[in-house]
């Protein structure tokens, strides 16, 4: 019986260790964040089940900082996202509207050409600036989620 005791003890440790590891993995699997885009809307999902925890539509940014507050690095990136996302959308939309006005003005035969050139210049500048802010925002969102998931306990 004395030879069997260490074997049973070792088997019990292996079984208990496997349960503890499974619990850690499931905690990570339940809390990790990911981003999906559905029909032009941005969604932030949590865990394997894909519970939607934040949505972003046109001119409606999600509050990412509230989701990743446990990680300092993720929080810093989330603040960059929140700072750049909405202004980027508004300025890009202004650029699109101005481009439409420029195209419309080009159809008028007796309009001053300075107006046309000015509208085109404003539209390209607004599209460039807005696109740059959106690019910065999406990069920061990606980093925020990466940092948050990296800092989760496994």
C-alpha cells in the first residue's frame, strides 16, 4: 500500500492541476475582447460567446475606456481612440459634403473658377485630415484591445 500512495497522490495532483488550468483559460476566454464590423458598424465583443459590450455607428463612438480600465496601457490607447474617432468622422463627412458641393459647382457654367478650386481644396484637406484622425483612432483601438487582452490573467 505504501508504494501505491505516491502514485495516487501524483494522480490527484495532475487532476487538480488540469482543473485549475482549465479555470484560468476559461476566465481568459470569457473576458477577452475582439472587434468586428457588421454592415458598417463597429462592434466590440467579449468572450467566446461574443457578447456585444460596445457599438459604434455613424457619429456614435463607443466608450472603450470603460471596458479596458483595468489595464493602464490599454486605457491610454482607449483615450486616444475616443479623442480621435468622432472628430475624424465629422471632418471626413464634411470633406465628402464639400466634395459633393465642388462637383455640383463644376456643373454650373458661369461660376467663378476660384470657388470650384477652393471647394476641391477644402474637400481634399478635410478628407485627408479626417482620414488621418480615423486611422489614428482605429490603430489606438487595436492597441487598446491588444493591451487589455495581454494583461488578462491566463
